[in-house]
């Protein structure tokens, strides 16, 4: 197994995704994160295991198409991102919403 620099792994995961679909996936022990576009599946797995101290069973990634945005007469694109759906072992979980 390849050793990864822990400081590099912290920068890979940008933010957890909190949408209606993502919260429904949490019931199946799947969590959704936005990650850097250059991140690979083994790096994402190592980053999640390092950050949250859980065991990752599977990592699925998707690269959605870029969306056009217009500002006045100028046409541009929103920045592209990568999304990772991480499946955890049945005994593990991540607390995204701590009791406030």
C-alpha cells in the first residue's frame, strides 16, 4: 500500500455535501464529499480514513459537466469539481451534524 503525506490528504477533501439526496444516502452508510479534481480513489479513501478514523469499503467518484453562467454580456463557466461518494463499513459512521 502506498504511503500518503497526511498534510497532502487534508487538502484533498474540500467539504461535505448536504443535499436531500446526500442525506438519504447517509441512511445506507454512504457519505458525499466534494474533493479536488486531481484526487484519485485511493487518495480519497486514505484521506477519509485519516480525517474521520473510519474504515472505507468503497469510493465512487463523479465529474459532473460544467455549467454555463452569464454575467451581463459575458459568457463563462462555473468551476469544475469532483464529487466522491464514500461507503463506510457497517460499524462506522461520520457525525456531520454534532449536537448543538
